[in-house]
């Protein structure tokens, strides 16, 4: 500790803090003095770079990187990772360049810092794409050096600990992202300590009331079961001692978020969760694990179907242990985990164990290899938008869990409900693309057959075979889905280009022109006017229905053409309410009555043109089988017209109520087009109003006025 104190004295007095003292003391226990010197230098550099910056809580900004370094020091990470943690925000939040970090602290530290930094200086179409692209960059940086995600997970853990200073909406957004992305990544990499804390903090921020209720119930249960737990611990220790086995027994309490998830998944109350309390037995060897299993099964009767051997077949994140559920005293179910010290170490630290500072010791690389295999699959995913990449990663983060064999006896780990097609793509993308049949346990089965644990799967391929579009409806792995989507996109692109070219040729023929007579420069200029890169992109947009061939044909007319003598395009009042539909026939669905600011989709209907539906419309289900007829559309800004909307109003049945409702609606400057009366019983009546409003704000104001009336029981907007 004297060494840490001495180097702390080298820091300017304004930059000393309790956090730095504790960090240096902690690092001194496992790093040599030269490495601690480098970390102290990194702190000095980071404190100077962040000089004057404060967090939302009011504390100096440098306190956050130091706290992140503390979390990684608890995992005993190496010096470059600790330095990267202290500097992880200097590129993003200060004027410091990556080259400056590389020159002072080395290229590996600079790459780690750059991998964690967000892409704030690049312009994206929307916030979702910016977030997805930032996440994509981080994951691809993980492939080069997985310590990137270690720093990011520690950064997110400290941010979650200090989330209270954020506005409620921001708190919920960050908590949801943590539960959907970062906690599953920590789980996939086997870092149980961080995964558990992120899940509990995420639940507390997202659902504070639920967290409070479960926490209170668990505390009460812990008090009631204290004597019960102590008795079982004593019995287990006595059994080990009698058999001459050295090991330790620990009471294990299930963490709060996993209890909540089990309650949701099984739809049961807290009292029905059988393994809230469990026990962990840690011994010296794998052989002893199985001996202890026999001991506990002799001590308490095992529960059928509740034994899992994760030692013989580890989980996908490298976790190993024996799990068994027993009937304890008074038939109370108890869960016991049996593992070695190394397995326990990896269960808590996961992939972090590979970088833990050990002087000259070799570590087991099996869990690192599994993580690398997963990351390599991310790199091999076919290209697509950032949002598609994000979706694929999310699908791949919840892999629970089917183990099947190749004909050579190799184990393949696949998600639950994985099919033969998923298996084919897990072996190799080319095998998936060319598979035509599958054999499971030497019997031919359909490719969509879900696989079960222990089956042997053989894939039959054909040279000219191609992916079937129907596969996308039942594959569950991200790799298979991405590969099929990539193939279909390539196919769809070429077909759309050909179709668009034919449609444009036909539209030009109506104007007594041919595509061959249009100069290449004019085609390129027309594409540029529509923010497209080339005429090929223009053909594709026409083929996909996103541009009207007749309108594009008019853009290609020679300068000076008299447009007054040309055929008139069909139009409809209010067509410009939807951006990009100039000259197209636009109808608004009467099943869901879309109005400005509603999330909408457009369906290309023969004879009706473009039909606008709300995204929540119940009728969309029957249309989704024809995705080629769907268009993503948005409302044009400053729409100046009225739209129909239907309201159902339940009222007390009394004289004059219809007139009172109509008068109230008129006060909000809302026009009534039609009204219907549907009498339910003698006391209540349902009135159905067809109104005309400008947008959702206008409608909300109308509904608010109606709900204030004492005779109104309920107001609902009609949706198919």
C-alpha cells in the first residue's frame, strides 16, 4: 500500500480523489509497479483532458472513468484494459485524437478506446440508425479485441449505478437497452457478476414498483427460510466430511431479475418459484463433482427431469456445472450446483478470466474460443443496414439451447426450436445456401423440422440449389436469417431493376418516346434530382413501386416539350398528404381511418392505387403475405386538409345526450359527417361518430373534451 500512496503524491492536489487512491491500492495487489505507473499516468492524462467537465450529477467527469476502471480491477483485468477504461471517453468528449493516445500509451490502448467511442461525428438518417451503427462498430471492434466489450460493459454498469440523475424517460430508454443488449452480451461472454448487476439495475429503473415488491417479498422469504437454509448447509457439509471430500458449501440466492423473469415466463406468483434459494458445492476436480452428485442424491431424493450436466456439454458461453433439483425437508424443492474451483472462477468472470493478470500461468482457452467463434459469425453475416445487423445480434443473444451432432460426432450448439436449415448454415453458409434435404438420426425429414437434444444431423446439398424464400419464415438463428435475407435482396434487386426498366419503357411509349433515345446524361440527371446514385437505382425504385413510372417519364422529356398536350395523370384530392406520392392515386383505409401523425404503411392495391393503413390495423395480417406490395411511407409536413376518423362513445342513456355530445364536439371545431346509435341496454347507449379532424392533436383535444362530460362512460377510436 505504501507504493500506491507514494505515486498518489505525484498527482497535483486538485486531481486526487478517494476513488483514485482505492483504485491504485487495488491494482497494486496484482500488477507490478511499472504497470501501476502507466495507469497513474493515464489518470493524469484523462483528468487533464476532462478538466472542467462535470457529469449530470455535478461530480467531476473523471470520476466516471475511474469508477469504470474500478469495476475492471475487481475482475483483475490487465493494464491496457484499465488504461483504456480511464481514457474511454477522451476521443468522444474532448479534443484528444486517437494518434495522441497511441503515441503515449500504445496502439493497443488506442484501438480499445476507439472501439468503445460512439460515432457522434457522423450524420445518420435517424437516431435508431445512429445507435445501431455505433453498436455495430463496437461489436466489430470486439472481433479484433474482445476487451472492447469488457470496457463497454463496465461503462454501462457504472452508468446504471448512477442512473438516478437522468430524466425518467431517458432512464427507461437506457434501462431497456441494457436489458435487451448489454446484459445478454455479458451472459453470452459468461461474466455472471456484471450480467446479474445489469439485470437487477435495469429492472429497478424500468419497473421500479415491480422491483420494490419482489425485493420486499424476497427479504421476507429470506428471513422465514434462514433456519431452513442453515440446516441444509449443515447436512451437505456433514455428508462431504463423512465421505472424505474437501469442498465448500455456499447458500445461493437467485437474483431478483431471474425471479421476475421466471414469474413472467411461467405466469406464476413468487410463492410458486421453487428455486429462489439454492446451494453451490465447490470441489477440487471433475471426478469429485460426480461423486458429490451421488452423495446429494443419496441425502435427498432427486426431482425427475430436473438434472442438467453442463460439465459434459457446457453452455454456449463456456459455463460448466452440474445442476440438480432435490426434494428437501418437508418436500421443499432445493437446487444444488456442483462445480470445480476453475469452473466457479469462469462462471463469475467468463471471458474476463483470459486477461486476468497471472504471472506466467496458462489459462484454459475453451471459453475464449467459444466467444471468438460467436464473434466471427457476426463478421461473416452478409451486409445489410445497421438496423438489420442490430436485429440479427439481438436474435443471436438468446441462444437457449439445443445440442446436436454432426455425422462426425462434433457438437453443434443451436437456439431452441432451431431447424435443419439453421444447422446447415451453422456448419457453413455455402452448405446452407445449397441444402436440399436433411437426415436426422439417418431418417429423411423436412428442412423445417425442429431439432432436439442429442440428434445427429446430416445435410444433403445440390450444386445448383438456392435458398428458398420460405425458409425465412421458420429459421431462428441470426446467421441463417441474414444469409437468406442477403440472397433474397440480391434476387429482388435484379428483378426490380428489370421490372422498373420495362415499366419506364411503357410509360415513355405513351409519350411517343423510347428509352434508347434518352441520353445517358439525362437519365443520370433525373436520378440525381430524386436523390439516387444512378439510373439503375431509378429503375429499382420504379420496379419496387416507390416511384411512379409516368412521373419519371415526364422528367425525361426533352426541354421545351409542351406538357399541356400530354395525357393527364390520375390524381386524388389530398394526395400530397403522403410524402413522395405526387401524381399517384391515394386512398385512406376505412377500416382504421389513418390521420396525420399516425404510424402508417401503404399497400399497393389494383384499382385503388396506394391505400394508407395505420400500422396497428388488424387487417394488415392478411396482407403481409404479399410484402412486395408494401411501401414504407410518411406524412408530408404541414398537411392542410381534414381526415375522417370514427369514434365510439358509450354514454348514459338519458334525454338530450346526443345533442349534448354533438354540441361538445362542435366546440372543438370538429365537423360531424355521420352519427349512428347502437342501444346496448336500458341504461347505456353506444354512439358511433364519423368525424373530420386535422391530425392526432386535434383528435386528442376532441376526446379530452368528451371525457370530461359526466354522461360519457368511455370514448374509443375505431380500429379494425
